[in-house]
C-alpha cells in the first residue's frame, strides 16, 4: 500500500526537477551525461540510463511492481564465521533455543548495492573484518533478486520497501533479544546505503533511534542527481558517517551525513584501481576502505577541511583530525579529507 507521504515526497521531487528543466547528471566540467557505465563484481557491464522519463520514475516508485519480497537475513558470529544462520522475522517472537545469536553482543547489519548480493565482497569483507576483530552479531542483508534488475531505476525504486523489511528484522531482534538501539550499527554500500538510511528513518517512527548508520559511497543517480528518490540523510541515526569514493559518477558529490570522508578528494582511488578504464573500482573501494579500517584504523587519519584543494595546499593542517571508517567518533561533523595511495 502506497503511503500518502511517499506520494507527496515523490511528487515534490519530480515537480522540482520539472521546474529546474534539466535533471540530467552533469560532470564537473559541465558536460551532460546520459548514461553511466557500471561493472559488477563478475566484470559484466551495465548502464544506468539518466534519460528515464519522469512519469516512468513516478510509476516505478509508487507501484513497486517489481518487488519480489525475497529479502534474506544471514546471521554470523564468532561461532559460525563461515556458516550462515538464516533468520526469519516472523519466527523471532517465538523461543528459538538453538540460535547462535548472542544477546549480550552488539548488532551490526550490512548490505550490498545494485547487481550484487549477500555473498559479495561488499558484505563479506566487512563481516570477516568485524568477526576477526570484534565479538559481535553480524547480520548480512541479502536482497539480491530485487537488486538484480537490469534497469537500475527498478532496483533503486525498491530501496524504500527493502528498508521496510530490514526495519521489521531489527525490531524483531530487539523484541526477542532485548537489543538496545545504542548497540545497533547499520552499514550499506551504494543502493544499500539508502536501504540502511531509510531503515534508520523508519525505526525512528517506532522510537528506536539506532546509534550509527554508515553509507559507503551512497548511490548518486536518481538520489542526488537527479534528485528523484529519498535516500540516506543525517536524520537516519544518532551518527551518520559517509565515505565518498566515486563522486560525480556512481556516488554522491555533496555531504549527506554528519561526517563525510573524501579519500583522495572522493575520486580516483589507486588503492583499488589499476587503471582509469572503469568507474566501478572507485565505487567499490568504499567498502574495501571500511573493512580495512576495522583492522588498521590508525592508518586512515583524515583532516577536517572545506575542500580538497585546501587540504592539498596545506591550508587545513592545524584542523581537527578524525579517523575515517570504523573508528570515527560520533562527535565528528563536517567534511574530512585524506590521501590514500596503493
């Protein structure tokens, strides 16, 4: 059932774009982009068409006709690092004596983006890093079937309803295991960043404000440029931190969290990319960085600055220092920059 508020939000976003008369993504030097190239983890090429008619966007968002409802939740702990336990929200209200969930440990939930899945590097690298360094419950959210639409906008328009499923799981775990909101950290890459951001928003309606939401290069097309769809914002949690690695292409250009980190200015990432041939290595580098910060957080010190140019010229050398990624302090506010080489 479509909520009235959802309709109003979508209508106002589209009306804004019509009034602006040009909703297509522009590259930094003003060239008009019509399509964005994207490579999935298997090396298959896909395209994001930015010329989708406005009425098609509205229809996809409001009807969600392509939603499969097959969102899955896989629990990992130090007792089952490599063997997932599948969770079902409707059963958590009953006593489940044999679950590996550890009620006395924090909850981390992590999910993937477009053309990806719960077994991808986007989730598994982070899951493995957490369980090697921290004694926590990690729940991987797999929405593979709904993330696999060849038309990117079909998957993008489903992030709101996938977030509804994630919200239900969080509340079920909270009810069953007395999980406190201060012990919940939601992490998402690309479209998954919007899933987790929207989950945080929905949980607030149930008076459950999670401690942290981390957006790993949140998907930009149709969320920022053009701004059609609702996504991650600083309202999603007590602390929202974002790592930008592919600004102006697949990721956001502007700040969207309490603390926004821009390694190498948010663009070229030699740590993950061998050549300039694809956009995708920059985009995926966000979750690589985050996983590495869990293990080696001290290597990712950033500086608060008003721009990358100011950072590069040394104008911000005396400014606040902040760790990017796992060890970011919840008091961090503003834009932070650092250089990362190979």
